[in-house]
């Protein structure tokens, strides 16, 4: 039951920390049916669990509530639907905060839906008793070593619960962990009535979602030929023009900066790619080698003939666990002889720590001479010369917090007891911060039930 | 044959992939793609990036995008928040590979606008 010929879906947030101007300008500068927003990286949910354990009203993406506060009247007036994974590990608290924002603007009747079922932190033991092993899907290692230090555990849900929430009339759909492309695929399933075995079209929506999931990375951001990109300051965030047959265009609003070309889109298509012929999601397996891609006018790329196939019978599970401590700090060392002085300074730090009984193994420490080819280590540079200054960056890690903290107190003394020209210690002593380990696993889909609830604010 | 940097005939984007990174190489012409498919092998990439990547290299091709995708299995110093490296996510690995110098046939260069 396709209701529209074409649906416009834009993504305004590539990660928690992306510019708030993305979504604000998408709403302001051109037509839009759906605005999607991605706030979750692999370790974000672990941080949110910690925040919620300290305060039951926390544990979601607070940036999202600030954004809604800025744009709510425009959202309602233009009837743009929003799909965001901002619910984190506490979507109900996010709903409460949104209700306050709606009331503050003197509006009513705004429908907010919540998708739940991804959070399995409290169910791990039950699921293991039922037969799930949660072995690390990269290494095969059993969960036992990290079981007692798990701090979050979430399933990557697919796009169908989002479509269900939209069918219930929601203007804002809040999810926890789901696939990033699902934020875009969900609205397309809803609008075009795609079914669960319509694999080619589900794959098309997945690829559309992958292209826009990092925001401006498909419209000229992080682009090899950066000198060719006009007006990067006012870069337009991507808009998908999707059609019921699965074909779609990638474009951006008229008058915005940046560019959309075969090349800018291809740059994003290969981003974080594994085997391009098998991109696994809970909804389908998308084949990134299948489609045709062509430029169709200025700042418009058309993609058609995407092929997909049936998904596996497992969900990917993303767990995080406490993996020790680390501390990293840096100082700036001016020339002349910046690199030689930086090398001496690093040596001084390790020797003083060793004198006091603190030694760190080769895998527990790092020294980087920023300005002397750290990023492209081992690759000879045509344009290398004597650096005018060096940023000395040093760090340690390990299970013992006190030992990691001890390192931090030997860096700053270099200012007065190292070689001349050491400065830039404004950050003070580097302190130990927690390392959050990431544990990917698989589990059977039929052990997860998703739930959609609609609230009216 | 002319010795040029890979950047002359290809573009790149990279990012993190667990404890490793991926580098997508995008050929700038059909001729460049055919040449790279033959000569930009897993071995060539592994040797060029041997100090950045301590693990194996795996290559995939996507002809429809003129893309070669390389997985560098151990290039992030542990990966995620366990990494002490500045580039803990492999964001700069694409540009590192584009610095590779290659002997490229002149007809490939002619068919690949600079």
C-alpha cells in the first residue's frame, strides 16, 4: 500500500558529539519527511549505564532533548517525523524529559513512541542458562573471563519495530541499540509497506541508511580531494529521496555547502566495510557489489538494482566490560632540535618512574612524537623536514589504577627538569580513566521480544 | 611507466573495524581500477603499512564502485578505548596507503585525469 511516490529521509547526526547545526539546518533549509539521528557508538551504552546507576533519571542522549527544545515548533508545524536512537539504556527517562519540553512550548498531542527489547543486561544469566554462550564473535573466547565485569549488553535490533511505531502514529520514535541503517530503513518499510521477505528492497533501504549514517561524510566531509569541496563550513547534511521500488537518490538541500557526487558517495559506501558482498543486518544481507550508481544532475546520485538476501537467525549483541585503566598526556617541545629533545624527555619520564619502582611493559605504554610522522609511521615521506616543534604524547595502561595514576605525575615536571623549550602543560596531570572493553557476540533471534509503546505528550 | 603516488590514480577512506581498520581504495578511472586490481595486492599493502599494521591484510573488490577494500587486522593498538594511539580509529590509514609509490603505465595515467 504505497502511499507516496517518494519519501525524503535525512540524517542530521552521525554520532553523539556531531554538530547540532546539522539537524537544525536540515529542518530550516529544505523539504523533509523524516529526520534521523544517530547518537550511539559502541561504548556509549556502557557510559549511559553508569550514569543511570548513579541517577535513575539519566542514561539517554541528553543532546537529543536539547535539540528537540530548539526545533520542536518547526517539527510540529512541518510534520517532520523524527527517528533517533537517543533512548540509550533509559528511554522512559528520555520520554519524561521530552514531555517537559513539549509542555514548555505550550504544545500538546505530540506522540512519542519507544522501542524496547534491546537491553539484555539483566537477562544474561537466564539467557546463558537457556543455551546462549555469548562467545566473542571475533576471537571465539567464552564469556567467562569478563562475565563479572560486564557493564552493558544490548542487541542490535532491526528496522521493523521502528516501522511499527510509525504506524502507531508516532511523531518521535526513540530506540535504544539498533542498527544505524535501520533508522532510515524503518520509515521506508512504513511508507512503502515493504514486507519482511522483500530482501532486495530491505537491502536498498539498508544501503541508503549506510550512506547517510555518518552525516556529512557523504556530502564532502572527510573527502580525499578536499580542495574541490565548496563551502565546507555550511556543508549540507544528506537527504535520501526514496521510492517504493527500492531505487533512491542521495542529495542535499539547495544552496547548502559541500557536494554530492559518485565519489563522495563511494567514499562513504566503503566506510567501516568488511566483505562488501555480505553486509549483515537483522533485516537482510545487503550486497554492496550489486547496485548501479550514476550522477543524475548537480549534487544528485542515483542508486538502483540493489540486491539482498535473507538474514541469519541471530542478532549481534554488543557488550561492554571494565578492561582496566589508562592515562595519556602531552607536552609541546619547541626547536631547535625538537625531536631529539622530545626523545630525551620521554626517556627521562620512564627512568624516573622506574627509579620509583614503576615499570610498564611494551604493550602497556606508548610514546608518540606528534609532528614527526606518527599517523603514517614507517612510511617514508617525500616532504619530511626538521619539525619546528614536536608534541610529545605519552600514555600507559593496565589493571592497577594507582600505577596508571603514578605515571601522570612524572610528565609535567619536565617543564623545569627536562630539556629547554618544554611547554603546553595546560591540561595538568593526566589522570587514570576507565578502559571500556567491547565484546561482540551473537544470540538467537527468537529469544528477544521487542515492544513498542506510544505516549502522548 | 611513471613512478607516482597511489593518490594520483585513487582516493581513499578508512575507519575502525574492531581491533583493526579498513581502507577503501577508490580508483579514479576504469583503467586505474583494472591496473590496481592486478597490482595493489594484499602483500603490497601489508608491506607498505608494516609498521602501522601488525596483523594480516585481507582484500575485497566491488567492481560497481571501482573499489578495493582492505582489512588491516591489527592496526589500532588494541582498538576501541583500550588503544593508546592518537589515531585509535584508523581515520588516517587511507591517506597512509595513498602515499604508496607505484610504477604506473603511461596509458593508465592518460586515462586518469589528475
